[in-house]
C-alpha cells in the first residue's frame, strides 16, 4: 500500500511477493542487459519508500511515541514480574526448608513415641502378669489349706487370674522376655492342677447331687473360660455310667452262681433246671431294680446340674450359666439341655 504513485511501482511490487527470489531478479537483468535501468528504478523506488516512511512517521508521531511509552511500561512490568517470580522462588525454597526441618523432627519424634508406647504397653503387661502371678500363687496356696468349699472359691479366683494372664500373653508380643518365659511352665502346670481338682470336685458333687458344690466347681471352669467343655465332660461321664449300668444289668452271662455254669451247659445259655431258673429270674429282677435305681440316680444328677445351670450367673456379665452354654437359651425355664440328656 505504501508503494504507489511512482513509475517504479511495478518493479518494486515484486519485492513484497512471498515467492520473491533475488537470484532470479539478477539473472533476468543480466539476460535482458537492463542492469543500469533496473538500478535507476531501484534508486527511485527507495527514494519513494523513504518519502512515504517519513510521511507515515510524521502523521503517526503521537501514536508511535505512545506505543514506545507503552513498550517501556510493558518492559518495566515484565521486569517487575520477573523480580516477583524470582522472589517467590526464593520464598518457596525458604518455606520448603523451614517446613522440611520441623517435618523431619515431628516424624522422628512420632517414631520415638510409637516405640515408647509399645515399650510402655509391654512393660505394663509384664507388671500386670507379675502381680496376677503373685495372686495366683497365693490363692493356690490358700486352696490347699482350706476346706472343700473354701478351696473351690480360691480355685475360682486363681482360675480368673490365670485366664487373665493367658489373655494378656495372647494380646501382647511378649516373646523372648526371660521373666515370662520362665513362668510359662509353671502356668501350664498350675492350669493342669486347677482343671484336675475342679473336674474331680464337679464329678463328686454331681454324683452326690450337691448343688452348691456343683456351682462352686462350675465357677472355676467359668473363670477358666472352659465351662462348655466341663459340662460336656460331666454329661459324658453320667451317660457312660448309665450305659455301663445297663450293660451290667442285662449281661445274662453273669447271672446265677459260677458253680452252676456246668449245669447251664456253658456261659450265657440260661438255667438248666427249674430251681436254677427261679434263682436266675430272681437275680435278673434284682438287677433290673438296681438298674432303675441307677438310671433314676443319673437322671436326678442331670436334673440337679440343670437346676444349677439355670440358677447361677456369671458374676461379671450376670448371664445365667445356661446362657453361657447356649446363647439361644430362654432363661431359667429353658430345659433343653436336660431334655437332650434324657
């Protein structure tokens, strides 16, 4: 648009084309032998361009000055932003440094605190086990010198301490602690002793149908956390004795005197004559009466055990012992355990 109003316009217009090639221009001038003319036209075109540029500068002097000022302002703003970014980076480095150091300190202290807490828990567990062991030993000693009822109460307390010791050992990592390792054999031995004495006491109390003694023995197993096993063992023992009584009463091979064996023609073949038959029948009825008494006794023993289970409660949870055995038990009137035995 600036190249106008001149004879060199046609020549100069080629300089603004995108495909302008200086070599081709020189080759064409040499080929046409118009170098002098082309130079003159170029000088004229340059003069025209200079005049047009001068006019543009003069006519737009104000805007050019304004744009130069804006450029300076922009340069100053750019310098300000650059300085701000540099300061921000410096601040970030400082903040990172100031944060990292406290973070590392907090991290280290947190690890130390975790270790201290773990050590404290182990120490509390060891101290608690030591105290419980002393109480366990004391109750075991008192159980040896007291009467049967008092001994069972002492054994129940000892069993509670033993069960708590077992629980602490199972929850805390106490492997490798010499004091506790040395106690393990003693704890196992004490556990065996408590179970043996409580089992014998429960067996005797069930056979004698002594409800208070049954309750005392069951409290020992409750404290050990072994009540279901103890009741099941007592039930098996009663059933075993009942089956033995039935087998003995109905064993015809033992009926009659041993001296009549030859007369009977061998064991288990019945009496050989009317006199022997009368004695054989009388002894059989005597055995059946004894069997009925024995079975009635076992049923009575089972019923006494049922009554204790339905009356006595766990002193800590206040659950009936029957409910400890069976979570679906429906209180004192629930007789399903006795019905299952029957």
